[in-house]
């Protein structure tokens, strides 16, 4: 199975390899654009989630300091901010999970890319023989039966 970062860095090579496998150009473009779109969405969700978690950590520390200094009104407002951020983090996690599932689904559809040396062709007749060794023995004119 292909990796997202390989596809991102080698889009032209992946598209060329899939074309060698006789996959329609429209399908290739649709797969790659969808894959990159959902991966971008996953990355953005992850980044936003990480930023919000950092904010929660800072605010939680501030709440502790305010409670220690007996400033409960300010601490309660900070707690409300923390709770709002935690709800936002849950929503971002759901978005990230859906995007990641979609990325995996698309990656399962995309076949592996053949080696660079593989020629274009429609059937096995288009393949070229790279090397041969030994002699081919002719088959007997009548097959022998096993168990006679």
C-alpha cells in the first residue's frame, strides 16, 4: 500500500505508474486529489487540536494559580474557557478521525505503482523478456494419468 507522504512528494511518478497499470486518467486524478484533500483536512484538524490542547494546558495552570490566590471569579471564567476548548477539541478529533478514515479508504483503492522499468502495455504479450536460462523441454503429446 502506498504511503500518503510518498504520494504527496511523488505525485507525477505515482500518476505515471498508475497509468502503466491501464487505469483511467480521470480515476487517477480523482484518487490523488481526494487523497491530498482529505490528508490536508486531517493535518489541519490535528494542528488545530494540538494548539487547543496547548491552550487548555496553559489555562489549567492559570486556573490553579487563581484558585491558590483565592480569585474564584476569575478562575471560574477560565474554567469555562477550558470547557469550551475541550468541546472544540472533541469536534476536531471527530473531524480528524473521519478524514483519516477517508484517507485510508482511498489508499486501499489505489494499487501499488509498478517498477520504473515496467513497459506500458495492455497484456502479457507486451512484456519484454529480461533473461532466460536453461532449455525448455517439450511437453509429452499425451498427458500421463496419475493413479493408473
